[in-house]
């Protein structure tokens, strides 16, 4: 658990960990340069509970802090916690029991609930519903290119499986989404859960709202990187749908990597024009391409439904022939 200047929330967070129905755990709490009372709070807790260890970050930032904690850990199962959140009381017990029952090659997950003093925005509420729907069925990786499908502070995995995925070694942000892709690459099986095991706090100064490492361009670069590595079939034509911000960013990333693609949309003001040297075509152009793969960057939900229906009518299947990137 990395922490930096979360004194307002640490007592509640630590209490939720110490109140777990499972008593056999260790907490590696890594101070990432706090200048408030956070360190003092953790130090006091560690003095009263020898399952809590206070460590200094061996670098700067979340990734080095995670490496620092992992390097000092001894547990057979590894999970992550955020210092401003709250664990449900049975979280550790339920996740560990699932992993013991199913054995190696599995990833234990839990459903999440956002909470905030000011209420939750429509965007966060939509993300929560989407994420929990996936977690209920264990089909999280089916929509991995849309958004991070594994809640960063609500997973558990056996140490050998985490090692096989590269643990916290890569210096690639957003680090939670990168690890999610590496779970996917390793072929780990997500275990379904219908239990809310983590309460995710939203507030103005939380890291994911303010750090440049969680800006949209980082997400798009990560998606493109792993798509080309894991799901792109270079023998097939590639189509990019949409010419908004995300479509243009994906197009630039593909061109930098010398990946050929066709670009389609339904905007009459753009069709026939060239952007970055590529001619925009009407989406029906895809019908002339044999066995194409499509990357859909259109965010509007009604438009997504229409695109899905069109592609399914053409015999395409999500996850092999087309991929939603938003």
C-alpha cells in the first residue's frame, strides 16, 4: 500500500484492514514522500500491530513504491490497497479462499462501490456498473481495450502467477492498467464475484484525477501497445473507426509504428478528406475488405450499439474481429 499525504483517510483505511475476518495478513505500507501526518499515523499503527510494516519508498512514485513493498513481502497471495479506500470486512478471506479452491492461473476479484462526500458523478457511476457487470461473470478481459477491467485495489493473485506476469517491474503508466494487460497476456482466469469487497473513495485531489500519468493519451498508448502485441493479426486489414480525439491519437500511434490501416467514419464533413495523409472513407467501405480487424474509437453509446450491430451482421465477432477502445 503506497501512501502519500492521505492523513484524512488513513485511520479509516487501516481500521478496515485490521478488522478483516482473515487475521493472517501483512501490510507493507510505503511512504512515498508524505509531508503531512500520514507517516506518523502508519508508524503508530505499526507499533501496535506487528502485521503492519512501515517502509520508505526506494524511488519516487507509485511504481517504485509497489516494488519496494513487493520486495519486502512474504505472503503466498498478493493484493494491493489504496490508502484512501476501505476494505469490506471479508475481502481478504473470500479472495484467498477462491484462490486456494481454484489453484494456480486464477485472479480473484471483487465488486467495487464508489463513495464521496459530494456524491458520485454519472461517469464514475457508469464505470462502476460496467466493471461490476464484468466481474459478476468473470468476463473482465472480454472488454479490456475499453478501460481498465481490473479494479487496481481489488484483486488478489498467487505470488508465482504475479511473478510470471512481471509483477511491478515495468515502468509503464497507468501502472494498474498495464498490470491488467499483463494478467491478460499471461492467460489468468478471472474468478467471478457478486460481492462488493472494496469501497473506492472519490475526491478532488486523488492521484488518478491529477497525475499526468493517468491522462487519456497514456491510456491510448497502452491500449495500442498491447493490441499490436496480443490481438493484432498482421495478415488481416486493419480499420480504425472514428476521427475524434481518440481516433486521431490511435491513427498517429499506428503511423509512428508503420502499421497500415483504413480510416472510416459516418461524418459527411470528413469523408473524402485526408487526415495525416489518410483518406477518410464511409464506414460501408469495410464491406470491401476481406476478414478485417476493426478498432472502434467512437465513444457515443448509441453509435457503439449501431457499429456493433453492423459488424455482427457482417459476421465479425468482438474480441477477435473488432475491439472497442472506449
